[in-house]
C-alpha cells in the first residue's frame, strides 16, 4: 500500500490480485481497534487500484486495506 497527497485528498493505492475483494478502512488513531469503512469493497483485477480520501475536516487519518471474502 502506498499513500500520497493529491490536491485536497490522500491517494491510497495497492495491487489488487484477482479472486480477492478489498476494503479500504480508516481510523483516527493507529493504536485502536475501531476502524471504519471508506467507500465500497473493490474486486481485485490484477492491477493497481486507487482510493481518494478527501481531507475535509479530518487532516489526520490512518488507513489500511483488508481482504474480504
């Protein structure tokens, strides 16, 4: 997973293998068990996928990508 600032959003990218589903999740603190979903699940397609997370009023957010059945 890689992140970068693109204008007023964070660009989150990852390689998504076929036959897997991925969910981008966010949290306000890195040492928490409280993660919330960002966007819809993404089906893997053997390419790099992107999610753009607008900064809005939350200038500090932690992100992760999890696989879903």
